């Protein structure tokens, strides 16, 4: 507790790296809003949302400058990570203006696997135990992120800011892709075109359909399960027809596993590994992603980890 409120001898004067990353993404998307002002559905709300985030960021910076300690540093970083839940649905407001690309990815899936894994996975393994285990893995996504950040804060404090930077930079890298590559995933696309057409191998181009439609399929599986309802509640709270390719669930959880691997805490790594594996398979099982999304998430997550770790190799708290 003493260390938590102990005044730092050399506090940082400017923004943290992760705050600069957020600011860069904020400016980039703000320019997009300005240039597409007449096409964006809620331009004023998007602009004022960004203004509020900058006010919060500067306010937390001011508090830290007055009381530079581990606690105020933790607050700055935690708030920015919590705001990721605001930035995620925001990607939909930008990419909904672009023509949907699900027909391209569904056709690629069919060509690669000869079927739609998201359609047949749960049919091949409909058992309640499998459903609940996979839903548990999917629900473990945010706890895994929080656990990694808290572990670094408590036991690897010198690299805590670096850990948060790698996570935040990876998230915003995915958000840029989501804005530019509008893919909704099977749960939205299959709902829109109909399971009969998907089964027949017909993948129509929906154009701007998702600009005005946000309906999705209910998750398949054991509908009376605790974790099933956790996943469904999460979908109802913030899911949008966006962010399918690549799977950020797979990508970010891969980054998290590599960050834990970096600590050399093998016990924690082995504890988290089953949840990670279940999560990767769950993305396809619950029809949130095509299989190629999950594969791309694994590849890009590994790439982002090594890129951002290299960029932050000199970063110490």
C-alpha cells in the first residue's frame, strides 16, 4: 500500500504511449467523420464522444501530475482500457457506409473448407457440455485481459505501462482494420440471407444492407447454460454488425497469452491456456466469426505482439 501512493521521483510529463495511440486513432477517425459528415448516421454524437474522451484523458493527466504515484498511473491506464468498450461499436458507425464484404469471405470460406464451419460446428457437437465449455472460453475474454494487466501492475510493475501499450495498440490496430474492412460475421450475414441459401452455397452481395439492419442469429448451443446467457447478454449489450475480420477475440487473447509467456510465469500460462483454446474455437462455434477470421486473428495477434513489443522495448515505468 505504501508503494501504491508513494510519489514518483521522475513522473512522466506528457501523455503515456497508450494515450498517444488512442489520440492518434481519435484524430484519424475524427477526420473520417468530417470528410463523410453528410453520410455518417450520428456525426455530432461521434464528435462530442471524442471530445469527452479527450477531456477525461487530460483530466486524468492533470490528476497524475498533481499526485504522480502508482495509483494515479493505474487510474489513467485503466480508464483508457475501459473506454475500449466505447470505441468498439463506434467502428460500425464508420464502416456501415461502405459496401459489406461478407459474401467475399463466406465464398472464400466455402472454397477453402468446402463448407461453412460456423454452420456445421455446433451441429456436429451439439452437446451441452461442449456448448458450456466453449461459451465459458468466450466469456473469459475480458477477464483474461484484466488478469494480464493486473498481474503486470502487481508483479511486473516496471513493464506495466508497456503491457498496457501493447494491448491498447493491438486493439486500435484491429479497429482500423474493422473500419476499412466491413465484415459482420456469420451471425449477422446468415441471418440476413437465410440459412437455406448458405447451405446451398449461395452468398449474395448485400451492399449497404447492414447500414440499416442489425439483426443477428441467437447463439447456437445449450440455451439453458449459465455461460450461454453470459455470451448472449454481452451480445445484446454491445454487439454490432462489424469487426468480424480478423477476429480480435482470437487476436487479443493471443497477445495476452504472449504477454504472460513474456513474464516466464509458466503456472499462470498453463492456467490460462485452456480458456484461450476454448475461446479460439468458440468464435466459430457461436457463429461470431468465420474460420478464416479466427486464423487471421491468430496470425495478426502474433504479429502485433512482436511489433508493439519491439516498438516499446525501451519503455520502463
